[in-house]
C-alpha cells in the first residue's frame, strides 16, 4: 500500500505520460491532481487515478509552488532514479 500525500514525487505508470515524474498537488478520493511544471503546469494540472501512479519520493512543497520549483523537483528525482537503475 503506497502512501500518497501532497508533495509526493510520483511516476506515471499508464497513459501517454507513462514513465514521467510528477508532483501531487491535491488528492481527491481515488484521484490525484498532478503537475510537472512543464507539460502539465500548476494552472492546469492533470487528474490521474492513484492506481496509475507509483510513489518514488516525498518532498515538501510550499503552499503555492511555482512551475519552476516543480521542474527542479522532477528533474532532481529523475536524475536520482536514472542513477539507481544503472
């Protein structure tokens, strides 16, 4: 059982964005509003089912994060994931 929370760095497991990292902005029932600051910006986050997400890390995001902050977070954790796989 994965623990989803605001600020969690998640990997998309399904859909055209599979394999990409996102940050959870908000949780709604069995869904999460996610954004990466690049393709899905804070102004228009993506609604995705929790079963299609895998938690990779947890981070602290402020009350109103910026798109640049989300890009930095996802890039930082993407580099860490690639190092672990090699």
